[in-house]
C-alpha cells in the first residue's frame, strides 16, 4: 500500500481516538526528539511514526537501535488530562496496552516495572521499550515513544542482550495493524487513569500483568541500589519493595529480577 493510503487507513481506524493527527516519515533522528522540538505547536494525541531512527534514544541516556523498516517505532504527544502525580502511569499504560495485544496473538507477555514489555521465553526477554519525557512549558506535555520489536532481532542477529521480536517468537503480524490495536487500547487506558475509579481499575490490571511483583529484585535508582521483594504497585505507579529495612516506595530506576519468590 502506498504511504498516503496506509496513513489514511490508520487514520480511519484511529479516528475515534485522540491519535488521529498522524505523520509518517521514512527516516529521522528520534521521534521523541522531533515531538519535543514541536511540543508547543502540536495538539493532544499527535502521532509520529517512522521506519528508521538514526539516533533512537532509550531510558537513562541509552541508545535504541533497530535496522530500517523492521520494527514499529512511534511517539505520541499528550496533553495530560489527569493530576500531575499520575504522569508516571502513562508508560505502564502503554506497556499494558501492548501486553494485551501480544496476548491476543498467543504470546505470554508482561510488564516489567517500570515500562518494559517482556515475553516469557527462555526466562524473560524484552520485546518493547518505552521512553516518556515530560516537557514543562505553559501547557505541559508528555511525549511517549515506543519501539516494538516486530521483525528484528532474530536469534541469529546480534541484537540487544536479552531481547526478542515477534518474528523470533514465530508470530507474523503487520506492524501498522499492531500500532492501531495498541493505540486503541492506550486510548482506553488513558481515559481510565484520568478518573479516580478508572485509576483503581488500571492499578489492578497493571499488577495482574506485572512480571516484577513477587520477585526478589535489585533496583538501581538515583539514590543507590535497593534489594528486596517487589510486593505492590502504588496508585501513582511507584514500586513497593520490602526488605529488612522496611517498606520502600521507588518511583524510578532499573529493575533486575533476581528470582521468583
Ligand atoms: C528503553 O527501553 O530504554 C526505551 C526505548 C524507547 C525507544 C523509543 S523508539 C521511539 C521513540 N523515539 C526514541 O528516540 N525513543 C523512543
């Protein structure tokens, strides 16, 4: 399908959601960086899709690489319609939306706190990563970008450690169909986190699909390292870890699953 027709087809399917302002570019530096540059001009839900990033960025200053046209790469710009303490929920909301799509394809998927999408395969392998960036301006915005490994890496490829793709899991699915399904779910989850009741439902769903809860974990965060049992996720999205020092609420960091308890 030609690019214009393809974008029209995506638009048709997303027209009832906030993600109905769509731009597709064949190549760019980073879709998150592009939206940051235009943050004051773009309306809520603006969606930027690319086939290839030359300077894809991951969490904590890491890079995010994928060969041209193999994976799903996109960012959206959001005008938060929820209290600021819930901004942190946007990444698990997108992760959960993706998990649900992957489960419908027969894969055993989960959210690794805070926002990695994992597949239960040879232990756990990462299939998608999410980067959310908050822009403080007159009307603050959140930019949320995701890379979902659709066709790369395969087992033989020298991909990022501990990562997998849909194709490597034996699933063939058009990446734009995946995008539509993920964003339809994301729309519902964003509505959920905007209300008090919905937020409680979201927290429950997040806990159910979390592969972190119930594990002995090591969390590397700005204040150092915490080892303990991951026991809960708070309504603002923080991870609760229990150890001999007591109960700690952690709102950022990298998690290593040490063992299931
Ligand atoms: C991570 O797991 O470290 C997060 C990876 C986020 C990658 C996506 S790809 C689309 C968007 N643009 C970027 O530069 N990064 C995010």
